[in-house]
């Protein structure tokens, strides 16, 4: 009985409406990052930008799938309580969170170098898109890290 209460006490854990919101936010920010990086911009000329596009391409289906799982769990009022599944979700969140942070940081540093190395190296229109893409990646990272911590907090109680 006590184990069932622990699930309800962690609002961001898998199968809750807060987790659904976090996952939806991750998918939206990752999609925005990918959109700003790839629309009308030659991102493939820089390895850091290709890395960001690749990572966001991994984060979007992960977050969207888990948002669907959370939405279904909320609708049927049956949260996931299996430690094996929760462990996979926590590990997946941690891995994608680290990859997202690395991609956002590398993109930000390349944009900074492009703006300040012997004058501006890229047109302001493109650099502003790169900066917005990096900011969206940082927001996705923050939400992914929060999801991971909430689920990690729940893991020992199962």
C-alpha cells in the first residue's frame, strides 16, 4: 500500500500529468530547435550543428512516445509501476539529457566563435537562428533533466 502512495507523491514521475507536460515541452522545444537549425540554413557545414540536429532527431521521438505513454496512463488512471521499465526510462533520459547538453553547448560555442572571430563570420539572420536553436536545445535539456530527476527519485521506492 505504501509503495502506491509514493507514486502519487512524485508529480513529475512517469504516468502523471506533470510528466506529460514535461515530455510535451521536451518534444516542442526539441522540434523548435531542429526547425530553427535546419530551415533555410546550411547547418551541415559545421559538425556541432549536425550533432545538434542528430540529437534533436533522437529526443523528439523519445519525448513524444513517452508523452503518449503518460497521456494514456493519465487517461486510464494506471501509472507505470514496473521498476524495469522505469529504469530504462531513467537511463534513456540521462543519456539524452547529456547528449542534449553537449549539443546545446557546442552549438552555442560555435555561434560565439562565428560572431567574434575577426568580425562576424555569418550573416546576422543565420546566427540569430543558430542562437534560437541553441536556446531551444537548452530548454529541452532542462526539461529532460527534470524528468530524469523525478523518475530517479521514484525508482528507490519501487
